[in-house]
C-alpha cells in the first residue's frame, strides 16, 4: 500500500507540475480604438519567468488622420501592475515594453503617390518602446547601434517605392502583421524583439543599405516579470483618429495575480466590531464586508470568486454596512459570511486576507486585522 501511495504521489507531482506550468494561448480577438484617447487591458496576468511570451496581432492604421494640425499614436504591449494603459512610464523605463506607432508629420502623407513619381514619404513608424517619449536609441540588442537613425524595418511606406527604399517595406496599405517575443533574464529584467510583416528589425552600420548588420534588433527592458498584463491604447489630437488591433493572440504562461497596492480594496472584518475577535473553535460564521469606496463599487465583484482566509462564502448580500455602525455613507457594500471552521487562521494570526475577481475578470484583494481568542495555549 505504501509503494502504491508513493508511485501515485510521484505521478501526481510529475503531471501536476507539468499541468501547472502548461503553456496557455489566449485569443483576444479584435480591439478597435477611436477618438482622442482610448485605452484598456486584458485581465490575465502573465509570468514571463516561467517561459517566453509571444504576442501576435495585425495593426490597422488606416483610421489615422494626417491633416495639418492632427496627429496620433497607438500602443500595444505588456506592463507591470499599477501602471497606466498608455505610456505606462514617461522618459524612464521600469514598467514593461510595448509597440509604439507614429507616422510622418507631413500633411496628407497617406495620400497615394503620383503615378510614376513615388515620393520620399515613409508613412508609418513602428518601434519597440520601454519609456514613453523614447525612440530607436533604446534598441541595444544584439548591440547598441552606432547610429540609431540608420535603421531597417522601422519606417514603412503605404504605397510606391521611392529610390531610397527597399521594396519589402513598401506597399503595406497601412496593414502590419506584428509579432513581439519577450524573454525574462531575471525577475525584474527581460528582452524584447519585434517582427513586422515577417521581417526582423535591424540597424545599418557599414553604409551598404542592401545588407543589415545588426539584426534581429531588440532591447532589454525592466519591470515585474512575474506579473505582466497586456494593454493597448490610442492618443491623438486635431481629429477623430481610429486604429484596430486585430487577431490578438498571446502565448505564454499564466501567473498568479499580484497583491499590488493599486488592486487593494477596503474590507471590514466583523463590521461594527473592534478588535475583530475570532474564536476558531466556534461553529458560527464570520461576516466580512467588502466596502464601496471612491470609484470602486463592491457590487462589481463576483461573490462566487471571493475567498477569505482560504474559505469560500456561505452566503452574501448587498447592504450599506456603515448604516449598521452609525456611519451611513449611502453606498451599498458586499457583505459575505464565512464558516469559521473553514478559515486557515491559527492562534498566531494577526491579519486575514480577502481575494476575488470582478465580473469583468479584474483581480482585487483586501486585508484587515484579526484577534484570535482565546489566548490560551
């Protein structure tokens, strides 16, 4: 019997570990952005330290406006917790890496070139960026290019081939198939490469533009490699701009949501009571309120996803908990009840955690103090 249990345990460890670390592919479909500013992110958290992340999509830039006095930029990539969904950082790295798009500032640059007279107007610019406001100078793989402005497959022409272009970067019609490959070198650092329309980016060093010396070209970046979210955004002015990221697919390894400060929400264990005394031998329940506060509405949380000290709720209700304690704020809170016997607390516990997800899939967490009684051995 012991041998049987031993082999069952070994099989579980082998297949359990493999399953836990299984590669995941998420097909996010299409995202269309329009206006002066629009941004968002997908709810999943990815762990780059377990294995590489590959993000693929088609960028459609045909909704950008090239009128005089108008301009816009679009982004899609990964960022660390607690950062925004457009330019997560500005002029300094530390929050991830992303595709940043730009285009020629010449008015009407997207107009078709005259027949038989192609113009020097490299319409669309696509670069990797690890700091908002930075350019090609951040590329440092396979080495730092001596002249970052001498690049290949960064600028693209929507139509025509002028005498200074390679035909491979022209006639794009404003459509770009993009693959971003990310690799972690530590818990806080990684590398990023981007392939566009099946071509790796690169830099020119010997003056012969028929060859590419530094390719594939990429960059190092920093951030929380265990907790990365895929984000997207558009910012523009002077007109109503639009872009589309189509057929977005992310392949990699899902991780645990971070207990980041920006995701913390207020909770109150045993409302109207202090200290929050809990007798672990009690056969009763412990009420815990998830409080509505500021822009956070407690009713946005799916109670079936909530855990408190390792226990699932027995039941829940929406009510203004403050009204019961003489501090009515007019907002409904989510009040949940947990079986005391199911809590993973012990006599040394001084705080307890609640976790859950909104109906939109966003992770939230909260904590409060506890006072375990009786204090005897």
